[in-house]
C-alpha cells in the first residue's frame, strides 16, 4: 500500500491493545509494519471474544482483526538466544520499534533502549506501558479499567451520580495511549529526518487517561473542586437519551440562537414545551419528567435518519445514539468511503474503519490488507528479508523459536 | 536545556473554537511549531469558560481561564476578524508565510470566506490545510453541527456504554474532543512529515464521528456478524472479578481485574485465603464469570472496610491488578505522577493574580526533546508582531485595522464578564 509512511519500517513487539493500535495507525498510512507474536498462542488478543462466527478461533477475534490491519505478521520467541539474535537483525533494519513491556522485563531480555541503540542508532523506540518507564508504580499491573480508575475517568466522567463509578466501553484509554504514542512517534520521525538520530519515547496509559477529561485537574487546582460523575441524568434537552422509532437520540440546545425551546417547539410541533417552567436549564431539570413526556411523545414518531436530516436542515444539533449496526450500514459513512472492505482467509470479507481523515479527498488506507494470520509472513520476512534459508527457518520452527 | 525544537520553523494558522481543534494544535505548539490561534471577538466562549482562580473572573478574565490555558498552551494569539475584507487580506498575507491552515467551522464556511484549500493554495501552493468537522466535508450529514457527546452517540460508543443490563449512557461530555484532537495532531504531523520529504502540501478532511467509529472498530466488525456487545458497566465479557468494589469512606472504591486462574490465586492469597474463596464455583475462569454477582458481593465485603489506596498497594505487591478509583485531588497528590513530573505548575504572566496553578501534562516523554509549558497567549497578544514581521504591514496599516474594528486585544465592551468560577469544560 502506498502512503505517506511508505518508506518507514515499524516493528511491533507488544501485548497491549495500545501498542497494536499505535502500530496500526502507522500501517494505515503505508508504513511497513511487522508484528511479532509469540509462537504457538500468538498475541493474547487472538483469544479475546467475541469471534466472527461465534466459536473461539485464533484468527477470528474481532479485537485482533480490528487492530492489526495493514501489518505483516511473524512469530518469534525473543526470549531465546537465536530468537533474540533474529530480533536484533530486524531492529537493525527498522525505523521504529513499538513495545509494551515493563522496563524490568525488557532489561531482563537485554533489550533495553541503550542495547537496541547500539544495534541501530537511528531507532525510535516507542514504549507504551500502563505506568511509564520510572516512578514507584512502574512494575504495577495495569489494563484499561485500571487506567480508567486511577486516571480519574471512573470517578468523574461516565457513570451516574447515585451509582458506583462506571467507565466507557471498548478500551478507550488504550486507544488514547495509542494515539498519543503515534503523535510522539511521528514527532520523533520528523526529528529523525532532521538529525538522523533516534530516541526513546515513554508513553504512560495512566497519564494518557488523566489528560482526557476536559477540566478535571484545573477544576481542582483553580477552584479546589473535585469533579464527580453524573449531571446529565435529568437533562431532557442536554444529555438524556430519548427513543425514536428505530433507535435513540440525544438533543442539544445548540444552533437555536438562544431560543432553544421556541426552535424545538416549532420543530416538534409541541407548543406545550414553551411553558415558562421549561425556559432555562435549571427549570427544565426541575420539571424534567413533564418535559420528557412531551418531547418523547413527539420524537417517538420519527425514525433516526429522517430526524437527523430534518433537524439538521433547520440548523438544530442532535446526536443519533447509533448502535454499531446502524454505524456499519450508515449511508453517510458509505458515501464518505470511510469503511473499507478487506478479505481475510478465516474471518471472510468485512468492512473496517479507516483513519478518519481523507487526504486530498481520498481515504489513505484504501488498498490495505487484513490482519495477518499467525506467522503468515515468516517465510517472506526471515527468508526474503533477512536471507535465512528455508532449511534454517524449518530448524527454528522445530526448536519453537518461530 | 538548550534544544532545537522538533517543529522549529513550522508555522500554523488555526482558526479554532471550542475544544477539538485547539487540543489538536496544542501538540504542535508543544513540539515547537509557531501555532497562531486566530480569534474573533464574536466568539469569546473559549476564553469565558473558566475555571477562574478561586472562582473569580478578574478584570482581564479573557486571559485567565484554566481550561483555556490547558487547551491553548504554547500558542500565539491573533485576534483578527477574517470575515472583514481587511482582515481577510491580512490573513492571506500570513498564509504565504505559513505551512498549515486549520479550521473547525462547519463545512462551507471557509469557502464562503474565500479561505478554502483551493483559495489558499493559490496564495501558497505548498499549504497544508486541515478542516476538523463533526461529520466531514462530504456525505449527507456534512452540514450537521455537533457537540462532543453527540459525536460519541453517532459513532456508536454511547450505545455500548452503560451499567450492566441498563440503558445506554452518555459516555463522556468531551472525550471525543480529546480523541479527535489527538487524531488532528497525528494527521498534521503526517502532513508535516510528508512536506519534509516532498515539499508538498495536503488537504485534510478530518471527521470526529469517524474518529469515534475507528475507536470502537471491534464492535463494527461484530455488528457485521450480527453480534452486539452487551453493556456491562465495569464488568468484562469473560473476566471475573472485574469491576469496582467499595472501600472505606464516602464514595471510595477500588478497581480489581482478574484475568487468569493464576491471578485469582494471587488475589486469594492477598485476601488471606478466606474460606469462601475456596468455593469450587470460583476455581475456574468460567465458574467465576457465571457466579460473578455472588463473587462481587463477597469481594465487596472484604474491600469495604479498607482504605482504597493502601489496598491498591497491597494488592499490587501481591501481583494483583488493582487501582484505587482516584479523584482529581488524589491525582494531584499522587507520588507516582509527581515523581514523573506529570503536572506542570504554570505561572501565567497574563493572569498574575492566579499565581502558579498545576495543569495536566503530556502523557509521553521524549528522550531528545523536552516539552514544557512556556506561555498561554493573551487575547491578541501577538497581533502586532505577526502583522509586522510576517505580513509586512506598516504601523499605519495596523492602526487602521484597529480603528476599523478588525484587530482587537480586548473583548467587545458589551461582552459580559463570566459569573462564578466557570464550568469545567464540559461539551454541554
């Protein structure tokens, strides 16, 4: 696949979703990404349900399929002497290595930054860990929920005021860490282009989480206030989810020029919401049940796509609460060319999300490849690229190194 | 440390409002690009947002807000009315000297202003433009406006978020601003990398909705296979225990996640091997998941009298994946974050009454480049410097722009002073 990063080589040695997604973001732009998995079981994500077709299968995990497109895949046990030697030969040729080991486990393998730098002084080493390369929690165990807990997201952002803390779905803190890692890696590539030097990037998923709730920290350091979850529960016009014929919608008062209730009364054909008890946000919250019934009755007559079209035509701002099927079949995304069909030998033909930006009007990931099967590119990489004979490769396979 | 900035010499003009685009361009400013925030006195919302030090919006409130500082770090401010013919003329002179022009108007606005990619490329053929919108510049929804939470909703993230067995819940008020802003920074760095190699410009049409969909990609594949993930709150599709458990104190909790039998045994040991934990139902992954509600109840009884932070450290030392559910106060006091100098105590020279206040930092460190918070621009602070040095305007021409209301350093006289401390930057 041609792309802006076509001349960039990326090696991925990760077991976290953040690492996989970071490398994928580069691969989506044409980078030549080689994903290294342990022989046998492969990446842990291969075993995460759900699976395409339902039954567990290491080539059909949606988590693995979604975050490993536009990569080639090899197996390698870097913990063995011959595995480590092959790994270092790959490191020598790469521009970027994305990894997710704790600093101590990387050092145990003799693969710390200084050792890798001796092999390749231009190397950009992007380390994505839950707690970063130093500090008292460096060796603590983490995952997405742990990041949401410690990072302030659970307490302050998603859940309801009268319920326990609750977070967002589908590993958004891993996603956030990955995006930050990709930003830092691109910056390092720009610097590498100037100076020829590589560097070590230390990304912390915990810190990535702290960086996302808009005002969490400054609300405290400027006001002494501790932001807590909840607040949108009884807000008919500003946060609640209301039912439509075929789904849900959330309304806003935006786009109404300060005449929110007038604009919505006219749009819904419901003059009763013009009652003074619904005039401002405070009174609307106090009388939310009445308002809810009035608005809900009218919205229930609309289907999602008609509602979106007509509300937008009048300058109103709404959000359809789309389920993933509605997203996957969205006429809007279809016309944008956002979803790209890819064939996979085990998962079949599926539509995959693109990079979410068009470059000169084109989806830059068009023509990409589905996730690699386990060890799919062993021959191509070890024999084709590193010059091993097929005999040597078989011997490594027999020894469990690949 | 004396260092050459990574993006030294890169110049960005960004006509930006609210959150998403300011957040994205701030990364470039941190990396040493000259990011010029182009503002209008018609839109003071970002600067009125607060929070203001100790809840008081001062005399020059428009320069004092904490959230404004967080999202506009290291930028310059040009308060120029680009909708005015003279403002547009000055803007185009700046475009000649810039690498990137960004906007987050709705599609069509830049064209109406005569500032769309084609118009700008006539002035500067190597220009990179980035337009960050809710739904992109093409497709039937292109004209629709958005708030971050409406984008959460349209992307599918909201539908998947909720307590176990409950309805969908707003995933956040402005996660999608940050998430899309992160994608903005990535796309701009790609374009700058491309320019470094080829000398060419690029037109970037970035969609917040698509960024959201990309962020839940597994669910999009599942949907095509006829499967929709259940809402599980803090629970997991197969791991148990996996969630939050009450601790000593008001609204204090600990998150614990167990991914294997080995980890379960570690948790059992950490608890002192209570009799209930020997129950055969909890001995396997499947058993724990099937009986997770009972298990959660028993585990809660064990956690409830304990201090969440002490318990986190105890469990982690026993090899159990656990974390206290932190508040903002906990974060600011956290020894790990402080040892890593995560927070930056920033003394804004444009808000002297506030004194130094801590802000969240960047979640990455680069061994060859140190990011620091150098400045947050006052309204129009760089008007004169930019128009003189870059656009080549004379003092007389600049005075004329001021007289005709095209260039400002203060809000309009009738702009109301924000009340109280200001919001926390929610997307509404």
